[in-house]
């Protein structure tokens, strides 16, 4: 009984250049959440450089809608993924979720790339830190579980029409405003 999860592995790559052999070994280490989701992947190269990727999930955040997502067993939705190089944050992506109808969907996405390696970074706790800045995208509505309208960082609005029993996108309308009237006429 119980769960077996990979905690580490070692990968060695061999190089041959003009008959000369060199190699590089990367050590991988893994940690997991109590729900057996990958929490941290750490890679350490032969030269000692370390890169780690840490992921936060709804069960890590004690704020709405994440507490409700956990109650609904929506456990494996990555909320924040942070990459650190030698302990310093290199970049982080944040995915915020919201309730649309009676389910939870992705609402917005943000990217953070610090300009200084010593910048203070606080993991997401339900309140977005100011360093995330302007959103990469904001999803304004869903229809039948599919994105219907979204805005992007460039200020454009995208409207989508789904066909084939709402399985495939058949049209995308991109402009600086939403075109509900056009969407109504086409569908």
C-alpha cells in the first residue's frame, strides 16, 4: 500500500569532440505536496549551478476561490510556478482562477521577471503582488466550458466561436472591442 514517487535521478550526457571525451551530469531532485502533486523539481549541474521550479496549487492558498476549488477536488491546477537559479528568482508565472457559472476556470495570467537578482519575492497567497504588473491575458467569459472572450496585454480583444458541438474553434475575431453583435449573426 502507499504511493511510490520519484525523489531523484541522475542523467549523464557524454560529449566527444575531436576524440576528446567530456561529460556533464545533472542531478534531479523532486518533492511533492500531501496530494502527491509535484511541488519542486531541482536540477543541479556538474558545475554546481542549481535551477529549481516550484509550483503552488489551490490547496496551498487559503483564499477564495482556491479553498472552494480544493473542496471540489480541483487540486492539480497550477496557480503559481516560480523558477529560481542558484536561489534567486529568475521568473514566475501566476494563473488566477475564478468561478464562471458553477465551475472554476482560468481567469488571468501574469509573468514576473525581476530586473535585480536580489529582489524580494513572496509566493502567491490569494492577493496578487504588485510586481506582477499588467496581465498577459484576462478571460472575460466562457461558453460551454470554452473561452468565448478574452483580452490580451497588447490591448486587443479576442472573441471565439466554437463549432462541432462546441469542440473546436471555428472563428476568432480580434479587434480593440468585443463584437457580440457579429458573433450573434454568425452563430
